[in-house]
């Protein structure tokens, strides 16, 4: 069982933080259709609770979702029974032939399994490139270095409260998130805590790695009509014809 996105945080993320996935999905589907990809298998890396997969299925695609969190995959399997889901590291999973690979919500930044993969983006980008059909698309977003300082906040729902603290280490290009969850249980609340570390990447660094692998790359600040906050970047990488 992973120490990240355990049962309570997975539940809270699904019911209280669904906006990013649900607002990104229409723009991603639009990009796919504009590139004449109107059916076939989408591999969703870091699929979370299946929110994006749910929208891809509605649009007529098949979906394989991969996530390191057992609790997230448990929710996703119940939410989207039409899709297939696996509990695996996105850096270590074997990607089958597909029309598109997506990774929504800065998944490549996370250092959940750093000890196993050394965060070798070039290796995973090569794996994705090999799996895609000719003119297939790799669509994802990353978190860049940005002067965030130290911030704190909270959000609450009907049966939960989440408190968070975020601090960026500009020199190390890392962001640390401390997350405290309180979930209603009987007459009280159950407390849990997680600490997430993410590595921050310059957009130019990601573009260079994608170029080296053979992708044709565009970078944007939005998924269709959904504009991302400053410090986030969207990449649309296309596999060259007959490659």
C-alpha cells in the first residue's frame, strides 16, 4: 500500500478537487478530434479516481488508467467500470499500443517513487513514443518553478476538511506539500497526514527531452477553454508519421 493518496485523501480529492480533471477533459478531447483521433485506446497515466477516464469513455474512447494509489484505483474502478485500471508506477508500467497517452495534473512532477526510477523522463518519453501509433498524441501538463513562497489554506466539504501547506525550494527546484485530512467518522473526525514532494521542471527542459525522443512539440497554457494557473504548462507531443 503506497503512502500517497491513501483512502481519506483519495476520497477527498475525488469529491472536492475534481475541477482540474473535469475542466481539462473537453479540451483534450477537442485536441484529439482535431488530429483525427476519434476512437481507440487512451492510456491515462496518473489517472487518479478516474475523472478524466469517465469523460474519455463518454466521448467514445477506450481507456487504460494507471495510478500508484490503490485507493484511487479502487474509486476509479467503481466510477468507470467500462475502463481498465491498474495499480502501478507510471514510470514502470508497460504501455500497450495506443492512439494517445495522457497525464493530467502534473503527474510527472511527483517524486512518489523517485528511488526506483530516478525520475528519468527521457526513458518514459521513449516508452510512450514507441507505444503510440503514427500521428498519435502525448498530452500532459507539468509544474514549473515559480515564486510561490510558503502558503497555507484549507477547504471543507460535507464530511471532510483538508488543510494544506505548500513551500517551494527555488534552489532545489522542489515543492513540498503537507496535507492534513479530517474525515467524519461517527461523532468525530479521523485525522491523517501526507507529505508530497514534487520536482519542478522548466518548460524548455521538457521540450528538449521530447524533441530528443522524436516528438513534434507544442506547449500551451490551456486545455481548450480551460486556462491553467501561472506556473503550469501543457504539452501536446505528436509522433511523426511512419515513425
